[in-house]
């Protein structure tokens, strides 16, 4: 049986000054990543998640196993198929509507919900979602870390259906579903995949950013795959963050600090300190040791005065997440 529903389309610190380019603003917006476009046709609007008011918050497509795949027809109208997936806490999966087995020029969306609640539903927020990260306008979620054990719901949505077919592949990319995971290879680098912040955290950050014009903060969340024994190291997380062009200015810090997460509030502007417990309650998997690597930079933009920034890389090893809290200030 298919889950069919109309698709909604959504069209004060010291230190030497460092030089700064004219294009560098103290509160520059985080860069976005353009979605890939099928070269033979115009890009289509994103496919929205299934309506929360839909009465069919159950899997219509059936089940999909870890390491397995399903292929199905979209039908003649835009709609959705849902598939249940059993997983244990900490499982990391890769979900993809694959090029092989899917019709040409098909436009899809992928959504992951769960785990199943006591009422048998999946009507909570979307845990992970993607529109066009796969081939053409197909969808792919490279790493989805499942927080607790239970039954999850993978939903495939489609727009330009016209009787086309799709193929959904589910693969394990983390050590939880590997019988004997190997140790991490020497020199292993983390691949960080950015995910949206939890809505409550984003709301709190936005509110704090309105308090003072000379103080601002950014917060980003990244997931990474870890199919190895042991845990990722803070040095690996910091290296992966500093490799991003946006944070190149921090590479010149000769003495970055490392400290326990409990010490972070004393280094945060007061309006942001409520984020400290909220980050752990949202993303942490206790008990785990959480550490921070902090780098500092100071620069001048000429008549606008001095600017200072602190980059805090927070590693949550058991949750396979890296949080980046960047705090800025400038003279007024």
C-alpha cells in the first residue's frame, strides 16, 4: 500500500592584530551550499516533509533492512512512501535514492523520523532530511546518527512522478552495526557533515544575538561517521573544523587551549550561557567526556576598530557530533 498525499512545493583580549581583507565582516553570514541541478532541466522546488496533519503516520511501503534496498513505483501523482527501519542506539546509517534503479529526471526528498513513540506514531520533528544531495535531483543523507534504539521511519517523497520508479538504499556507516569494528587508521581525518540545529537551540541563539550590537555568536552542528573501535579524538575534530576555509584565520593561533566542557560558561558572554546545558541535553549521550578546543584571533578593519573572535570546537564522541560555537566582539 502507498502513502499518497499532495506534495507541498517550497518554491577584550590582547594579542597582535592580524590583517583582514575588506570582504571579511565580523558578523558575516554562514555560507550556503547550492544544491546540485540536473543539467538537462531546470531545478525544481524542494519537496516538503509529509504534512504533520496527515492521518497516515505509518509506513506504507513496508520495511527496509540495514544494508538492504527497496524499489517501488511512484504512482501517477506526487506523494510519499514510508518504510520502517529497526536500529539500536548510536547506529549510523546512510540513506540514498540511488541513480541505479531510479527513473531519469526523478525529483525526490528523503526524511527520517523516529523512534516510534508509545502511541505507535512518528509525528515528531524530522531528524534528518535532504532534497538534492544525490545524483541529479535524487536525495542522499550521508550520515544519520540514530539517538536511541527502536523503530524509525524512512520516507521517500517525490514530485514529478508520472509513473516513475525509485530505489532506496540503506547502509550502515558506523561501528554500532559492525560485529568487529577495526581500530581507526593512523592519521584518520573526520569528514564533518553539517545538519540543522534543533529548533529550540536556534531560537535561543537568535534571541541572544539581539542583546548587543557589539557581540554576536554562531553555532553549527556537524555529524561524522565512526566505524571504528574507541572514540574520535578532539585533535581530529579541531583539524577538520580548521580545514574549512571559513575558519582559516584561526590557524595562526600559536597556543589553542583545551579544557573540559564544564569550563566553557566562564568564557561565554552572559547572554549565551543558557546554551551550555542545552547543548548537552539536546545532543549529548551521557556518560561521555566532552572537551573543547578553543582558538583566538584578533584583527582590525581600519576605521571600524578592533575585532576579536573565539572559535570553540566541542567534541561529543559518543554522539558522533562536533559542535562549533564561535563568539565575536568588536569595538563600537
